[in-house]
């Protein structure tokens, strides 16, 4: 495995790969800032490094043995990296919101994309909220999903700050394509509070009519357990809320007009494993753990194919 991007996401991912002890092996950590903390940590931990970007990676001895490259730079840089890597045969897991390849939210659709040459891991907000929309949509078709992710400003590096528009567009698209909502909308808040706040997510799902509350609750609970397999700090902050809007009290939505049906509200908190930044940065974990789970499944799938 190689990682491009030695910032918050790339460094957290590297530490997780090193700690998980196989079958994935860190072959390289690549950046463009020779003074970055991520490259310094990689060197200290015995991981080969380059500060010459993707071309430095291509020139590294042993690159031909690299099977999978994680890109944790920025959406703009990813487009260039994919151009440089696409003809080499390596698989690419894109942790930026560039959305070049199909969206992957492991608990919902990983099995559909195990052979994709480039897989997009959506966004931290997408990894936290798309599973909930998918869970609701399994029991009651979601006509509109709106999410708000709130993360500590400290955990958003320059790469994240450059990608705010891409965050909203890519997350909204994934709410529809992977979550199943007819329409999706996403917002992010970089909260500068000190001490830093934990990652919080609010998920609103509008469903037609009066849905089966118990069925929705149990579908959400089952989905949360699946996400907790790789992010143990992912949990509800309070029970799922249901509000009904009838002909006498419709909900007014500026873009679509009057809504009659049920609004399902899910409030989530993500406490991180503190592999790199402290536990408040659950937004790093939800992304890097999803990427790691995906990489493990791809590795197992490739071995099965070779074996078979
Ligand atoms: N921080 C989060 O919570 C979070 C969560 C999910 C996804 N993301 C996405 O991950 C990406 C990185 O976010 P971050 O917060 O880690 O940012 P960051 O600025 O901390 O890290 C980006 C790193 O990439 C390096 N870089 C930039 N261009 C490069 C290039 N061409 N080649 C090699 N290295 C390059 C930078 O020097 C920096 O070290 C962004 O696209 C962001 O949207 C961030």
C-alpha cells in the first residue's frame, strides 16, 4: 500500500495500517511538503517516504509491488494523480471528494465495486450519514435527505478547507446514489470552538405518509452496529425522532413546496480512536476506517480471485 498526502487524513490512515498488522503493508508515504509531520512520522516508523508527489512515488524502488494507492490530498490533486496512476495497474482508493470513481460506503455498497480501478470514499460526512439514509430507505422510501456534519476546525487541514464545495456536492450525490434518497443535500460546519468538539451529524429524512416507526428504528440500529464494527465510537446521541406533517400542518420546503409525510431525524456522534489527532476528530476515523475496511475487502477479494 502507498499513501499520497501526508496531512491529517493520510497520517491517521498510515497509523491505522501500521497498527492493524496485516494483510496490508505500508510501502510508501508520499507528500509534497518535506517538513510535514506526516512524512517525519513515517520516517520514524520505518516507512519509505518521498516528498516529490506522485512522480516521486512512481520512481520509488519497489513501486511495481504496490497494489493499492490511497489518495488523501485534495480533489484537484486527485485528478492529476489518477492520470499518472491509471495506466500502472494499481488500484486507487480516493479519500478526497473528487468523485472520479464510483462511491463506496462499505456497509452499504462495497460488494458492488470490489473490482473498480478507482473507488471514491465520498466524504467524512458521507461515511457518517449515507448508511442512515440507506437504513431508512430500506423501510420507507426517502424522498429527501438533508444532512449537517459538524467537525472541529482543528481537524480540517488545508486540503479539507480547499474542498468545501466538493464536500457538499459529493456528499449530496452519495445520499442519492448510495443512500437511495430521491434528493439529497449536505452541509458542513467547521466549528472553531475550544476545546475542540466531537464530530456530530444530523440526518433528516423525509418519507411519504406515516412510516412504521419501529421498523425504521430497528433498521437504523442494525446499520449503526455495522458501522461500529470499524468505528466503535459511532453512536446515536438520542433516540430517533419522528414528526408527522398532515394536510393541516404541511412542512414548507422552499425548493419543492409543501410536504406531507414523516420527518425522521437521526442525531449521531463520532468519537475517534485518537490514532493521530485526539478523540474529538471522529471525522478522520470514519473516513480512514472506511477506507481501511474497503482495502481489506479488496485484498481478500483479489486473493480469492488469484486462488480461484
Ligand atoms: N479532515 C477530515 O476530516 C477529512 C475527512 C474526510 C475526507 N477528507 C478529505 O481528505 C483530503 C485531505 O484532507 P486533510 O484534512 O488531511 O488535509 P491536509 O491539508 O491536512 O492534508 C493534505 C496533504 O496532502 C499534501 N498534498 C497536497 N497536494 C499534494 C500532491 N499533489 N501530492 C502529494 N501530496 C499533496 C499536503 O501537503 C498535505 O500534507 C481532502 O480532500 C479532504 O476533503 C478530510
